């Protein structure tokens, strides 16, 4: 994990940890200093509305 964090930082990329399923996974992400996370622990997946898709705009 640390290797990929360094690669992302070197190339100015965001590093996202996926698959956070429970409090233990979240604590591990804390231990690894990973700020961007996603998974069922935070909520079910849903589609985001993109403004350019809105015909009224």
C-alpha cells in the first residue's frame, strides 16, 4: 500500500482506498494516512447527477 501511495504522490495523483467494509478497515486506512476512501461502511453506492446531464441547465 505504501508503495502505491508513493507512486500516486510522485505523479500528483489521488490515492483512493476502496472496499472499506467495517470499522476495522476504516482504522487501517487511518493507520496508513489514507484520506480518500470508499466502501459500504460509508453507504451504499449511488449515481451522482452531473450538471451537464441536466437538460434544464
